[in-house]
């Protein structure tokens, strides 16, 4: 068996391992996207300002898969009540974001402004919950990051990156971007932990 055959075999084994052990990640993302379409976006035909608020209303359909992936990648965290609690709090704030934005969309549709650009929309919709809930979600995300650092599931660099992302990325775009950062970090750490130690092929070993 040549070195090329060995390398091809290792690649095939690696791909099989990824497909077998990492299938929850695409499955969870697909579930969130499907639920978002069926339960929310398919119910409205809007554009302009209303479409922007409809996009904001998708927050829990992002948060659900992100949290699921994060806890999947961190098995010990599933048994730590404080982390489950802060996860529930953050998810609850994304539900408030959805409710606030859906309220705006419904008000705009009822007033006949379902396709009106932002600059031309009169003050006919109640934006109070939509505007305040995104900041609640950002604050909950910061507590979430702090709790994961306290449990030492992430290091200082990941913590700083998550905090910076939460502060810099506007919460009406991603309400709590730091949680997304943590999910990515934990996935990378899980992948590195599963990487096999490369073995040196000794000349003449596979005669």
C-alpha cells in the first residue's frame, strides 16, 4: 500500500467521522431555518420598513440552534444549572425581540404600510418593545458569556471576543452576537480535540 493510498484512506475515514459525529450541527441549523419559514416569514408578504422588522423577529430561530449547538459541543455544560438558566434567560429575551417586531409588522400591515420604505413610514406602529428588547437580549448575552467564563468553558481571548462582538454588532442585527461567537469557539475546540495525532509512516512499513 502506497502513501497516497494511506492518505486517501485517512481522508475517507475523516469524512465518514465528520458525517457520523457532526450531523447535529447542520440538522439544528436546518431545523431553525425551516421553523422560521413555516412559523413566521411565510405568514407575511411585506417589504420596506416592515421587512426589516420581520427580519428582526427571526431572533429566536437563530438563538435556538445556536444554544443547541453550543451545549452539544460542551457536554459538561448540559448538567450545570447556572448555564442552563442564563441560556433560558437569553432565549426568553429573543422571544421578546420577536414579539416586539411582529407587533410592529402587524401594526404596519393593518395601517396599510406593509411595503413602505423606512423614510416614508408615519408613526403608526408601537416600536417600544422592539426597541427595548434588543438591549435586554444584549445584556443577557453578556451575562451568558460571563457565566461560561466562570465555568472555564472558554478562555480569556474567547471571552473578550464575545464581549466585543456583543457590544460592537448592533443588537437589532444580532441580539447577543457574543453567544454566536461562543458557539463557534466551542465547535472549533471540539474539532481540535477530536483531531487524530498524525502518525509517521516508517519506510518499508507497508511492504
